[in-house]
């Protein structure tokens, strides 16, 4: 394994990102946990500089739309992980969520929907059901005397 490949994170066969594009910072986690929460910074904020990664244009566009509010206009994606009580597990969780997001963006978009006409039978059934409902509602009305 070459020195450069040691710092690459493999996403798919054609996509890999360099570890230098990931920046981790540790913050105090919220929620239950007793004194551990107040003392230890176990939550992880993972920043991924997607704009600097050599991702294909279509993958980058899908990634930014999938990231939603986690992405900023500079092309960075921020993922916070505080699910676990240990720093190492949260770090691993944040990386796995980032990789899953990129894998989802790398999938090709679904083919466009082809418009189809309803079958003749389904149109007839729908119209028959409508007239049936109409008849039921007519029967509920008061009888008008002339």
C-alpha cells in the first residue's frame, strides 16, 4: 500500500475521498449521562469539504441536495454524532454516516416516469362507481312535491 493510499477513504469503486478533507472537532454532548456529560467532550462534529473533493459533478450535486441543511454554501457538510457515550464510537458513527450519504449520492437517479393512460376497464369502473355514489346521494334527498 502506497503512502498516498493510506489516507484515502474508499467509498465506491470509482469514488474515494482523502482523509485531509475531513475535520473532526469534539464537543460536549447533551442529554443524560451524569457527570460524564459535563466533563468529557464525547460528541463529534465532522466537517467534510465536499467542494474540494474530486467527486464527479453529478454526484456532488446530488450530495449537496441530499445533505440539505447539513451543507453550507461553501460546499462543506457538517455531521454531528452524539448517539454513543464514547468519543471513539461517535467518531466512527459520524464517518459511517458521511460515507452512507456519499454512497447514496453516487447511486444513479431513477429513470424518469413514463406517462401511461388508464385502461378502458378502469375508466369504466371509476365512472360506474361515481354514478353509484350519485344515486346513493340522490336517494338521501327529500322528495320534492310539485
